[in-house]
C-alpha cells in the first residue's frame, strides 16, 4: 500500500503586532497498517527561501510553528507534539525539509516525540517512512516503503508571530 503525505494550504487568521505575512500548510501521512500522522506548519512567506531545511532544537531559520499528531488505525489520537512554537524547536532530533515553490516535503524527516514511550515519524520522503515508538530498541508501529506526496492547491495566507 502506498502511504501518502498530504499537504494542504490553509488560512491562518492570527494577526500579531508585527503583521508577518505567513502561510500555514497541513499535512497527512498514512501507513500500511492504517496509522496516520496529521499536522501543520507555518512560515513567513515573504522571507522564506525557495528551499529550506530545519534540524534540531533551538531557533529555527524559517519555521514559525510545527505541530504533529499521530492516530492509530481506528482513528484514535495516540500522541500530539508541538515540535516548533514561535520559531523555537524543542525537539533535539527534529528534521524537516520543504520546497516553497513546489509545495513538497522532501528528504529526511524526523517529526514528533523523542522520549521513552513517545511516537515519531522518521525516514526519507518518497523512499521509506516509518512510525516508531521510543523503546530500548525503537518499535516500528507502521511504515511504507514508497511514500507518495500529494499537493493540494493553496487556499489562503494569514498572519503569524514574527
């Protein structure tokens, strides 16, 4: 079964004092066993380069916010993480790459939790993505060896904190 990473542009109606023009993108991944990852991220559309990569904890260069939630095969939320909030990443292993021109996530990603018992999505887009739970030896909960990215046309732009 082909897993998909679905991106959708959504309206962010969050005006701040600086009025930074931003775009928020929703994404979704579906694993072979029916587990899913759903989330969103935002960045300043005016200052973002065509291609950007973010990695590790601390101040991000482009991303303003990044949230991801994981669901079991019955649709029950099993974990939720705010990997980036107000431009600061709290995740040591966080990794994300995005092409603003094509609207595609690409390359290696590592999204979600990192502590014992927490869940994360890791791998290479269009090659192999796996949903794992942190254990003494990380447990593969679901995976896909040929993930596909589906892009949905942009709907709107809003404002975020800068």
